[in-house]
C-alpha cells in the first residue's frame, strides 16, 4: 500500500527538481551558432544620410561592437545611456543597426538622447540582421580584428555585464595581433 504512494511522490519530486533547475537558467542567454564564426557582412543605408552606406567591411582590423536596436524597444531605451557612457569613457567603437524602425523617429531619438554609435545602419526590412541570428532587440555582438564574432549578448548591456564579460574580452582581443 505504501509503495502505491511512493511512485507519484517520486515523479513529483523529479518534476519539481527539473522545474527548479529550469528557473535558475537565464532565458536571455540563448547560445549562438555564430560564435567564433565569420561575422556576416552588411551594407546598409546610413540612418542620417541614405546616400551613404554603413558597411561591416570598413571595420576590418578593428575590434568593435554591433548593437541592434530600435526606438520601439523599451529595453533599448534603458540601455542607451549606458551605451553613451561606453562610447565616451571606454573608447569602444559601437556600430548600430536600427532595426524595423521609422527613420525620422530614430533620428529624433538619437538627437535627443545622444548618439553612441560611430555609424548607424538603417534596416527597416530586416535585410541584414537575419544573417546575424537576431530575434529581438537589443542584441550586442563583439567582433574581433579578423571579423569573427566572439560574443553575443541578448538584452540590454549594463555595467555588470560590461565589467564581467565584455571589458575583459575586448581587452584580450585588442592585445591580439
């Protein structure tokens, strides 16, 4: 009779353990198959001057960040002040891709909130970001001097992530020949 109650109890405990493990995982840390692969190239119209292009080829030989954002994205708004600070205090080259956005709204946003980007490509139709495996915004990538993706972060970049993950990696990559 007691064994009859032990089986459901055992099943319940196993399911509770699996649920507990699942809840400790960070849902934003979605692994990317592109890590340590050549970064997809892009040539997008410049957000501020559609006659010019923003191209990943222009960054060869440099360590840089690619930040995918949009004015429709509340997390991008939260991240923006930190990106401004990074560009000013850390000397990081950040290239932006303004994704699925209205050009005038994006221009007004950067005029009002500051522009941390060395250049901003305009991608309203998702022409470039699909090759990068982007499924939401913001997403930030680290690209090394050889044009390889070394890190992807989904969600807003903030101080702790910068200090713990990005800054040491960028320092290492800058030191490589």
